[in-house]
């Protein structure tokens, strides 16, 4: 299961406007130690609530608990169990290539710490449970969702005056993607447009020149740009 360095970074902001806010949530007490939601669109879940009873946990246990919940906030489900959304509806579950349904060392396994419990012993201590840090499967999952360099390539076929554009569908995990064509920074018609996420699309006939092709998850598309996680650029001469 090879993995690459991810472009995902965490930092503590010095002002308001944080992507994820960690705060006490009294409604969780007696139910679970912490709770958050899966991302909606391109944004991580901003709410990460901790129950008042987390005061019974050690710093080492809190390190695990918050790390686990942050995993959910950025889009990683339980390694060994299905999930539901905030309304109780089942969520679709995608297996990250190179990982499995079982990983005893995954930080994202379900367990007593994520169920109806008020037992401090049910929350693992990070240094005891994960002395070597994240499992290989955890690293593969993060690098897959937040790759340093999106695997998108473009090829020009001048013999037939067409441009064949290819990308790796698994980068997006959606049935359809948006494509935009640019020349010298100016959008070319018809653009943007939606096409099946099957990894290939052909354009033609077209004039010779330099074109930039961008592919994006439709949920991450905005009028001003592309979400950094899902942006792929290919240039054809």
C-alpha cells in the first residue's frame, strides 16, 4: 500500500474564521465523548463537539479522541463500520484503494469511545494504543483524499485535430466531473461542462495552440476558482 506525502495541513489560527472549531457540547454528556460530521461539499465539518465528561480523560486520551474526530471532519469514515449522517440516514461508503475493511491499528476504527458510554477506560490512550502513530492504511487514506499532485494528464492528438484529455477517476470519487478549457488564461467554449467521471474526454476539432484543461468535483466548483484538493491541470500543445 504505497502512499505519498499529503497536501493536508493543520494549524491553529490567530483570529476567527477557523475551518474546524473544537468546543464543549453539553448535549453529548452521558451519550458519547465527542461528535462531528462528515464534510459537506468541499468544506470540512466545522463542528467538533466534546462532552463535558472529557474532563475525566487524560491528555493522552484526548489526543486520540480529537485526532479520531478530525479524521471524520476531513472525510474519513470508520475503518470497520458504516456511518449515518446527522439525520440518521446511511452514508455511502467508499473503500480507499490500497486499504481494507479491517485494520487493527487504524485510528479510525469504531469502538466504545464513539458509542453510548460514560466509561473513561473505553477511550484509548494514544501513546499506548498507537505507539508508532498512524497506521499505513490511515496514511494511504489521507494521501488519497488530499494528494500533493493530482494525477491528471492531457495528450494532444494533432493527426485528427482532436485533443484527448485523461485523468484518474479515483481522485474525485464522484460519478461526474466538471471540465474547463483555457487558452492563455481565457476560458474557451463550451466551458465549464459536466462529463462522466470515466477518466477520458476528447475535444475537437480545435485550433493549434496551448490549452489548459482543469477537472474538478462539481461540489467543489466555484465561479472564482477550484478547490485545491480537487484541481487537476493538464496542458496540451
